[in-house]
C-alpha cells in the first residue's frame, strides 16, 4: 500500500492526542505492520510528529499538534509578509532603477540649469539671453543621453557578453544604478538553494554507510531537533528508508538503498555547518565612501532645490521664462509640482529607505549573533559527545563568546542546551550536562555502521549494455 493511502486510513482511526506504536496503528487501521509503519512515517512528516523510545526499545509516535497544522497559519502569514516585502523591495528597486537618472542626474541637471539661467538673467540681457534656447537644448540633450547610457537595459554595462573591467583591480565595474541600489537597499544577496539541506543529509547518509541519526542531521545542516524530525520522516518515504531502535533506545535511520554506487572510494563526509560559511551581516551598502558621498550630495542638492522651488513658486512656466529673450511678467501659476513637490518628496523618500535600514540593522545583527551562538553551542555539544568528553556551562559559554564576541545570557544557554535534550547532572561536585538521547543514538548509529555490510554498496554484474547490446 502506498504511504499516502495508509496515512489516510490511520488519520481516521487514530486518536491524535495520544501516543501510538506501529502495532497500535496496524490494529486500529486494519493494516499490515509495514503499511502501518509507512502510514505513521507519512503522518509524522505531514503533521510534524515526534519519535520517542521506551526503555524496552519500542518506537512510539507522538503528534503534539494532533492531525492539525496550526503552524500553517503562521507560515502562511510569514510567507505573505515575505512575499509582500519581496514585492515591495522589487518594486522599489524597479522604481529606483527607472528614476535614478531622473532624480539624481535629471533633476540635478535641471536645477543646475536653473541656477545658470538665473545667473545669466542678472547680467546684460543681450549677452545673457541670446542663445538661451540653445543652452536649454544642450542641457535637455545631455539629460536624454545620460538617461539612455545609464539606465537598464541600455546601460553600457549590459551591452555585450561581459561587464567592463576595472583597470585597477581587475574586478567588474559596478554600474551607477547598482551603486544607488546598494545605497538604498544594500547588496543583493543571491537566493539560497532550497534543497541544499537535503543534499547534505543524503551525503551524510552515504558517508555513514546508509545509517544516520538526528545528531548527524543537525551537524551538517544546523537544523534544530524539531526541524530534523519531520525532515527525516519525509526522507524515509522518498529514499526507501526505515527506522530502527537499539536495545538501549537509540534511534537509527537506515537507508541501505542509498549506498549503491559505482565508486569504489569511500564517500566523503560533508563538512559540519560550523565549518561552512554562515550567513554574515553584509556591509551596509558595499559602495566606496566616495560613491556614497556623491549619491548623498546629489540627493541632498535635489531635496534643497525642491524646497527652494516650492518656497519661490518655481513652476515650469516661470522656469521657461528664464530662457526667453524678452521675458514677460509671470503671474502666480500655482504649486510647483514638477520642480518642487516631486523632487522634494522623492529625495526625502530616497533618504528614508537607508535610514529605516539603519534603524533595523542592530536587530538584524543581533539575530545573526544569536544564530552564530546557537551553532557554537551545537558544535560544542556534538563534538564533545563524539569525543566522550563532559559538557559544562563554562565551556559552552566560552564557545558562545568566541563565536559572537558577547558574554552569553545564562538563560539563553540553558534554552539552547535544553532544546538539544540536555539535562543537568552533578558529577564529583560539578554540574555537567548529559544528553541521554544523543548519547544512546550515537552508540546505536556506530554499532549499525560497524555491522553494515560492504555488499550493500556493490552493484551486481552488468548483464546488458546499450553500447554493445550484448547480454552476458
């Protein structure tokens, strides 16, 4: 029977608030033991169930949330907020890219021409206004050229197969619009691979002779125990695995089918999560000081000139009279929208985005520190358990401090250690942490690997090949 069908049968027969063994599920659902086990594994994956082991080594399935998914509402809200945030950022990036030249270069050119025209208007009329129309044409043509050559997709940085290369450091030159994007939103991080954790676990399974425990999963992925449990339930369904329990109660996940290989060399063990690059809080902009200062100065100039235009009623009509040979008196033409409100509001908005990021940056930095501290605690616990050495508060606190640079809060350390199944015991007058589940699991996994046959890796003799089309 397929696991999905078995899960459907058990969903209607089991009490979601109680614990259940495979035998219980088989009896209540009228299923074979193997089908009941597959159904329980499917339910564990779908409803985030948990596995427990009795003193006699019996495997017990528990469903803390029942056959409901209360996390879906939270996840749905988180996804909606993430999608809204991503959409907002994407829209703002598009607006920033489309308006970069208009706001920073275009308005700067217009306001510079305004200052030049006002200066010229204060001189002799014949010398200053003769050819004024030519000056306006030159400025507008320069604005159009600037927009064409600096906006995507017409930017010279995207014409051809490769971006231009800086002569000094042999690195790709960053286009102007990207510098402004970095000033506003920071460096764009490449999206992560959603299947990376699964690939790491599969690599650990193959390196561990088809046997793995939750500690190995946490070691290579950095996932919490609550996240690793349902993940392994799904992998058992996808990769023909099963679960076994040692006499001492250690849970071992077995995937003998994943050992088949044409490679005679042993499979390499993937690096633990603490030896790989952990997401660091990147630079605020990634630009040089000069680039940030130039963007700030141009935006500040536009903001000030926008406010000045509003104060002096500098509408388009009034602006154009500056280039006329014999200007006529201009009456009040209302609020200067183009030369006043738009540059003022937009420049203010461009300043508000990095300011908001600056206020949120300490929280992001603190979150990154907590994650580094959690990984440091995980490293200490798993490495010392593997070496059969005691885990003490002082050692864990020192690891947290080396990873984050901050002295840890004792309550935070206790929460992290407890989440790994730790319990405090007194030994020779000193407190030490014991992780019974992880210790028994490690012993069970080691015993299973020692007993695993190398024949599981080997392929049978080839009896057919499409190259020779011969049957041996």
